[in-house]
C-alpha cells in the first residue's frame, strides 16, 4: 500500500549553505568532499584541453601528429635533394657567380721591311689607376720609423715618379668633399713605359694598380704609312694592318678567378689561365730607303707641277716583289699628304700610250710584223668604218718602222698596226697582260679596271684600245705589263709580303706565284729593244740615266672629272733598267699636272731620279754594253 505520508527530499550538500541541523564536524567533511569533487572535475577537463585552451579530441591529436611527421619527412627529403642530388650543380652555379673572366689580349705581330727593320710594332704601356678607399686606408713606415700613409703621403712619393705635381695627385687620390662614395677606378696616368710602372710598384702603395695596354708604334714615321696602314680599337683599319689582320692579331687568352663581393681575389679560389697566342710577324718586300726616296721625289714633283695626286711604284721584275709604293695627294694648301687611300691600286685611268707596248707585242707574237716593218704614218688616219684618229702633234706623213711608231708614240701608226689583229685578239692580249683582272696584291680595295668584252666594243673603241683608250686600269697593272716584258715575257703576281714569322720564331716564306709565259722571250726582247729607242731617240729622253741602259714608254691620257667629262689629265712614264739585264721596273703617274701634260715632261724626270737611286741602293752594276737600236725610219 502506498503510504499517504509525505515523501522526504534528499538534502543537497553545498559548500555555501550547509544543511541546518547538522553538526559542525559533518558540515566540514561535506565541504571537503565537495572541494575534492570540484578538483577532480577540473583535472578531467584539463586532460581534454589544448595548450591555449581549446578542447582537443583524440582525432585532432592524431591528425596533428601525422602533419608533423609529414613536414619532417618533407624537410629531410628536400635537404637530401639539395645536398645529395643538386649539390654539385648548385655549387657550380655559386662558383660561376663569383668567378670573373679577364681577356688576355694577344700581342699584335710586328711588320718589318725586307731588311728586317721594324716599320710597325707593338709595345707594352701601362695605365696606372687608384682605388681612393684603399689609398685612404693605406699605412706604412717611413725611413725614420714613423707611421705615414694616406693620399697625402702617397701623392708625395708618387709625384717624382709619375712627373705630376703633389697637389694634382692629392686631388686625384682623395675622395671629393661631399661625395659619399670613393672612386674605385681613378686614372692617374696613361701610356707610361714599363720602367715607370716598375718604379711605382716598388713604392708598395696599397690601392695603386696597373692596366696593361698594347700600343702600336711606327718607327719610320709617315714613310709608307698608307701602305702599312693604321690600327684602331678593334684591329687594323687600313693598309696591310687591315688586309693581314688575321695573321697579325693573334689569339686572345683568358684568366678566370674567384672573387669576393667587394671584388678581391679569393686566396682559396681556383685560378684558370688560358695563355694568349701572339700574332705572326710580317716581313714585307719594301726597301724603306727606296720607299722614302720615292715619296720624296713624288712630293717634290707634285709641288713643282701642281699635280693633284700621283704614285710611284718600284717592282723587281724577276720576283714581282714591290720594293716601294709611294702614293700622295695634294692638299688645299699646296702640301702633299697620304690620305689613307691607295690610288695606285684603287684608282683607275686610261693607260694611254703605255698600252701601245701590248699592241706591239701582240703583232710581233703573231708574226704580223717585225721591229723594222715599214709604215707610212700620217698626222690623221681614217679606218674602214670611218673613225678618224690623230697624233698628238701635227706633222707631215712620216716613213716609220714599227720601232719608230713606238718611239714617236704615234696613234695613227699604232692603229695601222692594230688593224692586222682581229678584234678578239686585241682583247685577249690586253687581258693576258693583266687588264680587266686584279693583280692580287695584299691591299684592300684593288680595282680590276674596265675592259669590256670585244663583242661589246663599238666602232671606235675597237681601235681606241690599241693605244690605251676605251679601257682603264690601275697603276700597278700598267707597271706589271713592263715587268713582264723585262722578265723574258713571263708574268708573275706582284706582292708585298715576303713571309711571316711564327710565335716560336720560325720564318715561313710566302708561296711563290706561278709565272705565265704571256709572250715568247723573242717577242719580249724585241719589244724591250724597241722601248730603248723611246728613251734614246723618242719621247722619253728625260727618262735616261747616266751609266745605265733604260727602256720605257711615255703615256698621256684623259680622265673623267666628278661630272663624267674628260677634263682631267693623267701623265705617266713606265720603264725598266738595265736593258742588258733588267732588274727593276718603275712607274710614275701624275694626275692633273698644271705645268704640262706630256708624260715625257712631267713623269719621266721622276722616273730617272727614282730608278737611279734604286739601282744604286740595290748594288746593280752600271751597264757594260752600248745600245744596239733598231732603225726608226725607212727610206
């Protein structure tokens, strides 16, 4: 049965309000139990709470542990990749970043004349510069044992060595007031000789450094300078310095070293040096004494005649070596100078009467004539196609032999001789003797001249070429024609280089060019004897030389001006000597002379001067025989 009596409630024990009717002892114990219960509850809560108060479940703790392990593994893998896999590559890249490479410039080869005298050579010079910061920090002891140094003392001991004032050096070595940074590359002097740098080095000034320079000097001054050429920053600019650049420049080397961030060499770093290779030394065929004399004679004649420009060539007829090549132009003030242009090979002109030698040689070689063949030579002559030609001077009809036609330089007589030659033969002989093609001389810008094909000649040109009109060549081509005649009809290649010297001192001669038998020795001897009459009896008497037999030919032709009109004159004389044993050929070309126009008057005197000097310089004995000339006239 359910009791009807009221249910008693269980008392709640609290720390703040003890149940009434309890003893103090019981109340105390109940409070202690309550405190212990609360302590346990707090401890339980702390076991499920993170370090910053967040509640961490078992899953979160496990996830965190996995992430930590993965990060640790990734770090270890990356470290292993860097050290073991990429280590060598990264080390190489780091070394590359701190490695500096300096080019070791090769010393340029020297150029010498045929006798070994230097005409162009490289010398070592130094540029001396300073690091202002290092000089500021520099300290040393003087003779008395005192501590000295800095810019002022450096300037004091450098001044007498460099030839500069102390005040100027102090300014150069000291950082300007108000400027934050030091000048790390302050130039003190440039182009001083090695002995000056050696003296500076003995002073042991920290912060003063050299920079090596290769300077090109020309011991012969301006003599042959247009042929030798000049050198610029990047190599040869003209003359042989330009055309022989590959042989002269050598091969640059290199120096690689490791340096610190402030630019100093790392003592423990690697140093790799690839030595440079000096250029080859070039030995030319020039005789500088003959060259100097040729230039002097040309200068004097240009001033005397008022010529605009000119050239003189001296060539060995047997080897085709060029012994001298003078080339000058007249400046606005009337003086002469070289211009860097070599007109003797670059400028062309109608050879005029000097080309008559080729017509005579062709006719003789083909058996059409002999040196004594007889011709009636009028002042004016008309060809079958109506072309009219005249001689330079009016005269009655003359009875001249083939030799007489050449000696008097008759245009009308030459045309009559040339009529015996087919048009193609005329072209073939002009080409065989070198016109219309380059000689191959070791100079830049050589012109091949103008020689149109025979089929392209008009009605007048096919006769004009017989006496050097309607075609053009340079002075060297014309000179080689006469050298060929003097060399028994054998033609060779004119050249300026005798050979070269390897860096180890071995001398290598230039390859000898093959000779071509242009005409027979018999024809060459006949033409040479005919040319002797030009000097003895004809238009070239001013080319005679005492003690030597000389053969030559005068030439006068027109040349186009800047507008293409034939208003300019080219006067020339080309000859060989001695006739009984030819050694050298000399050509003289004067452009636009004002005192006269004929080659025998303007150019022949220079020929005689240069030829006489050259023969004596080369030790050629005077002629031991007398001329045995062909008759120039007939009855």
